[in-house]
């Protein structure tokens, strides 16, 4: 009898016996041990086992947690054998280790001056845009480091709070002791003796409602840095997209280059807005935590401007204003469920949750005729009959460098109100506080675009002919003429390749398999008034002389 009472007391004190939920066990399982002296005293474990993995303490009883088996490798659940609690997500110690690894492994970000110096090797001009992007990228790195360290400090504080909380003992967890009620214990001398030993169990204690509100701190422990999204504005062919592509090569964070022209509102044919984050997750190798630190470049954002007035009320702008509204929460910060690209059990792709709060968004667009909107706001006549030759007069002739300079001046004065008048919803405009205007290229700058960058167009063309052991050269007048023709086409630097491809088409057809040694392009060849000059090898003449 005395031995049976000891076993019952042990079963009630250690909730590790999972069968206790189906009724009180009258004997201990094989893994439960009691004192072997027969006195009936059992030792309640108060410290976690030394062999238990360091997966963090249970919030209910303080005992160590253990990983629970799941069907998918990406889903993580943690189980407490003591109180039979199941947790989902990361655990404290594991998260703190991840924060530490991120801080230690992350390299020092390049300084803004170093980023701008690197961009100078590939992009001509746009000094103000380079400076703004360099500062934005550098601050993005520093903001991530600060927020990561702040998150690690918060996790450390949670660990200290859990450590200072009393561990689970016999009378500590009143709600857990409620299962040993008189309705579950059969009336017997054993149970009666036990209930006399534990007077508090004669009447189940009432549950105490948890506090509804947390204590309001006098001061926030850490300051979280918020992001400043960037909007690039400028005419076509001035290097907006190329600048972002070049910047992506040196960054140590995932990059996603997205085109807004293919986006539509959810439910319509086209790409959803969430595909932007999915591309970022793919660039991060399926790692959602790494993707949350990335940068998203939204190209051609001006193409999703709201439709002009005059449409039928039944018209639904699914690729314009609808996309803008879908981008609102994504740009500001929300949790998105996207496919990670990894296969799980059943050949189905796993979905991961990505928090976009720390993702930096950089949008760019040509915003044609935005300068006219700015001119009207400044009470200046943009174009039209009767306009005086004022300082801010703008004409449709972009070939004139003076008029292009005036247009650049108007774009530099653009603000959020002008973008709203252009067709961007106010909510989306407010989420891009940094406006970066790009200036147009004049003739001299287009010549520099041809010759100066490390990966310039002339360097590429010379390499193509060098594969066939042919040297390519241009006269200075020819380069000036190419730049002049590019200005007349009004497509910026994009017109340079089109012009040179037409000039060198016959040469590319003739050179392979010929005795041509070098090619020289003159101004007349660019204008189509003459052919390019060829220089042929003299090997055949030497062989003929030796034969005589």
C-alpha cells in the first residue's frame, strides 16, 4: 500500500508521464525512476538534463525544449516533454546564434565614396545620382547591422526574463495541477491520503486571467532605423537601369531587378506584385531571412501610372492604378507568403514568409512630360503658341542641348505633387521620400560614353574584331558625328549602338576569312558618304617576290 501511494504521488508530480492525461497511472513507466529505498520519496527534477540539447527553455515550465518531427524540413516545431507544449517557429538560443553569425560573417560595407568611385568606372556623368545611390546603399548596410544588433539585444533580454522566471515546481503551475482533481481520482484510501497531504488540491484553484496590457515602458530600449526608398527620374537612355545593374555587382545582399510593365492586379493575366519578392527569395537561394535584407529595383515604374481621365466608368486599370495599390503595403513593410523554389514531400513547393520591412526599394522611370507639369506649376509656359523666349521655355526639340539643359532644370525642381499629377497615387509617392533626377546627355557626354567606361561600346566592338585579328579605330570627327546622330534620335545612349551597328555592318560581313588587317572609320563613313577604310596584309606580296 505504501509503495502504491508513492507511485501515485510520483505520477502526479512528474507530468512527463504522458498517459496521465487519460487517467492517473498506478505504476511508473520504465523511463521514470523513483528512489530505491522503498520509502516512497521521489525526487522532482528541478534542473534540465545535461544531455538535453540547448534549444531554449519552455515558457510554461522552464524545462528544455526538443525538436519535434515534421513532414517538411522547412517547418520547425519544438516540443516540451515536461508540460507537453508545442511551439512553432524559431527558438531563443537558435535565433540568437543566427543573429551572431550574421553579424560576424557580414563584411564591412564600402564607403559611399568607394561606391561612387566604382560607378564612375562604368557610368559617365550623373554625379548627383551616383552620390544619392551610394549613400542609400551604405545606409542600407548600416541600418541592417543596427537592426540585427538590436534584435540580438532583444532576444538576449527575453532569455534573461525566462532565466529569472521560477522553474516549474509542484505548487508553481496551478493550471497544470488542475488535472489532479477529485473527478479524475478514484475514491480509495490511497487518494484520500494523498489529498490530505496536499490540502491545496482539495479544491481546484481558479484560473487567473492574464494581464490584457503590457506595462508601458518609460523609454524604448532601442531605436529602430527605418528605410528611405529611392525614386530615380530622368529621360530615356541616361543610365538609370544600367546604373542599378552596375551597382548590383558589388552589393553583398540579394538583388532583384523587376520590370513593372509586366505586372497586373491580382486575378488578371500577368505577374502579381508578390513575384517581386519571389525573385528576391530566388536570388537569396531560397533563404527567406537573407531575402529580408535585400534590395529591389523596380524599373519602368512610370508605366503603371493611373490612366488619364475620360475613360468609361466600367474601365478598370488593372495594370496601372491597381498595381500601385498592390505595391503600397509591399513597399512600406508587410509579411508576404511566397514560394521558396524548394520541393517538399509530395513534390510541392514550400512557401516561406518574407517580411519586407527592411527591404530597400529603388524605383526608376522616364516620366515623359513631367517637365511640362513642373513648368505649369512654376507658372512658366512649357510650349505652345505665343510663348515668350523666357528662361524656362521648353520645346520638343531634344537635339538642342540648351533645351535639354532647361528640361533637366525643371526635373530637378520636381516634387511629390508633380508625380501625383503625373498619375502616381499619393500613398505610393509618399513611400519614396528620396527623388533623384537624372540629367540628359549632350554631344560631348555621349562621346565620353563611347570611349571612357571600362565596358564601353567601343571597347566591345574592338574586342569583337580582335577575335578575327583585326584592329578597329575611329577618328575624333567620326565619334562626334555618331554622338550628334544619337542626339537627333532622342533615345539617349541607346542610339549609339544602333548607329555603330549600321556603320560596321559591311565590315563585319567582309572581315571574317579575309586578309584585312585593320579598319578605320571616318566621319564620311558614319554619314554614309563613303565606306570604311581597310588595311590589308602584305603577306601575299612577299610570297610573290620570294617566288621570283
